[in-house]
C-alpha cells in the first residue's frame, strides 16, 4: 500500500466517523446527506485507488 492510498483510507475513516457523529447529533438532514454523499464518492475513489 502506497502513501497516497493510506492517506485516502484514513480520510475515508474520518469522513465515516464525521457522518455518523453528524447523524447522531441531529444536524440538519440536508447537511448530513451532503456529508454522506461526499463520503460515498471518497469511498469509491479509495476503492479504485486500492484496486488499481
């Protein structure tokens, strides 16, 4: 695993944690959906980087 893949994986874990905290903190649903969408896109990019 290269450095960039490790950084992408750490960022993904941070985004997942932030999404979970935002959901449980009863933030605005629109903001939570935006964060979840960003997390999904980042996860897809991380998966592609790990496979390639």
